[in-house]
C-alpha cells in the first residue's frame, strides 16, 4: 500500500469518527414541574388557622377582583364566576395577554417568579402589647438612681443585653468593645462593673447574673442571714458542682452536717428563682402561643362529629364589577388602543389570580377535611374516651393511604395544626407514634410504652432510683420488651433525667 493510500484510509477513519461524535440523539426524559397554582396551594396548606385567616385578609386587600361573601346570582342566571376558559377570551388576538400563557414556571418571567416567592415567604408579625416589659421595668428603676449621663447610657446598654431569663450572658469585654465602637463611649471593664452592681440590686432579685450559680448567690445575699441561709450560701459557693450532680454524701462530709439538716435547708434552695426574668418571658410566650384549633371533633352518644374551623375565614368570590369590566373592555376589539390592551391585561391578571386563590383555598379545605377524617377513623377510641392508652400506632403512611394523598402532602397538612376535642386541644402530631410489640406479639403504640415507663419511674424509691437497665427489666416483667437504649431515648424525649439526677433525700 502506498503512502497516499494509507493517508486516504486514515482520513476516512478520522472523518467517520468525527461524524459519530457529532451525531444527534433523541431521548425522553420525565421532569416534574410545579405550576404557580400548585405552589400557592402548597403554601396555603401549611398555614395554621390564624395565619390562614391573615393570608385571606391580605389577598382581599391586594386583589380588588377578589371579594368576600356569597355571590348573589343575577336575573340572567349568571353566577358571576369568572371562567378562565371562556371562549370569548380565546380569540387569537388575545393570546399574547392571556394569563394562560404563563401557567407554568418556564413561561413566567424571572422577576414575576421572584415576586411570587418573596411575597409568599414574607411574614408580617402582628404587634401585641403585654403592658410593661422586663426591660421597661429595669429602665424605670435605673431612672430612679442618681447617675451621670454616661453611666446611665452604660446601664441602658447592659439592660438591653439581658436575655429573656434575665441573665447577662455576654462577656464584659465584648460589652466594652460595643460601647466604644458603636455607642462612642470610651469605657473600661472597671467602669462597667459598678453600673452592673447597681443593676444587680434591682428587682427581680438575681437579675443580670452571668450564670445560675451567681444568680442564686445574688438572691441569697438579700435574704436574712440565718444559719440555714449561710449553710446554703456555703454549698452554692464551694460545693456547687456536688450539689448540681446530687452528690449529697460529699456535701454531708464537707460541711459535717447530718442528713436531716440537709433536708431542712434544701427548701431554702428550692425557694430561689433560677429565671428572674421568667415571669415576663412566660407572659410573652403565652401571648405568642395562643392556640386556635383548626378542627373540632365532638363526641356525643358514641358518635363523632368533625368540623373544619372556618370562623374568621370568609367565603370568597370573583368581583362582578371586574368581570363586567373585562367584558366591556373586550367588547370593541377593533378600536382598542395600547392603553386599553394594558387595562385588559391588568384586569385579566387580577381575575385569574383571584380564581387561582379561590381554587387553592377550596383545595386546602378539602385536603384538611379528608386528612382529619382519616385520623379520626384511625383514633376513634381516643376521641370517644380521651384515654391515651387507646391511641393506636399511626404514621403518615397510614393516614395517606386512607386520605388518598401523598405523604409529603399529609406532612404539610398536619404542620402546626390543632384539633379541639371533648378532652382538650391537641396538636395533630400528638396522634402519630411508631409501633412496637409486646411479649404476646400484639402491636402497641410507643406512646403506651412511654406511659408505662413514666408510671414505673414515678413508683421508684427516690432515695435509690433505678437505672435504665433496671427499667428495661421492670418493663419486661410487665410484658413490654424494650432495649436499654430505647428506654434511654424515651426517657430523654419525656424530659426525665438519669437515675442519679432523680435521687432525693
């Protein structure tokens, strides 16, 4: 073979390889896309009752095409609802302004998507009044002291750094730096300490302490210095770690006192307040955590009635004025100006948005109703009696199968929701629990096991509380086979400390 023939063969091979590399291939891919309507429905589904009430009010304020109340039918039999599929608006000349053109996220301009997402993510906090706050109370006391303007600003800054429990967790050096660089006050730690001492003299006693030990000592310092108070002060000052760990034997030996004497002085410690600012923060928590039930389940003569709480959430309908306005604007297509087309686009956008919102609200109501119906069917015995031991093991999958929804939808539907029963108000998550088996092989709820565990711990000798291994053995004797590590997990979930911390004299 000549050199020319070899080169020709090489060129042909390279050309074929290049052609193969450039060949186009067709393939099918399945991609799930969520429309703006679905996004709106999902976000509404997650809202508890009070937030949903605010969301409806917000939509009524922002969209003039949405009105509250039941739409009265007119004499022509028109129900007044806006039909997005009305053939009158399907003319080709309007295809460029129809909201149907951006029903999917791919077709929505980026700035529109950003506006939708940001608006839904915003949370408008409602102001509330609790009367005088802890900060106000302390500033009022600060104003009664004879201090220079400089010292008063230092005191105000210290008070502003107290946490909800009334502690000053920040280091004095950090406060000094803030006063220098942010407030323009040239101070040292030595300048701050006298002002801090003034604040620690305020009511409530123990305020502005750095930690619990210091808080208790501040309170003991203001008590009448009896023998018992002096002993407690010595315990907190020199034997604090032993006391926290309930190593009572060490305290008895170090102080050379009897067990009876220790029992006598312990009430002095329990009378102290570990959270001086707690009374103010608790009032705030109660206001912020007022619960309005999303569902009402009533038991009457062994029959259950389920109601979706809609009080405060009005019926919604499309504005007849806006619907008529669109008819008027589109009645004369031949003489429409650019301003008229902009007006048509605006009106149609508002009408479409209103219809989407109405549909999303209805879909939310249906989802919540079916979800709660499934829970009631699964936990009928509890709703009739209020006996927690009758709660069946139940997970999201069980409810999803009966309600006909995806597990993720059920998770959103139950988020932050509450139900009012004849026996109190419960969060929906209260009814969910894993299952385990007793020694007979029967399925029982982990909630039932926790209740038995709690009863066992309450019945123990507090002078010699039992450890997790012994608790596992005791539950096994009662027919509940539970591993030691599971006992520890349940105990921690219920906020029960280890055996050593449950010891009492």
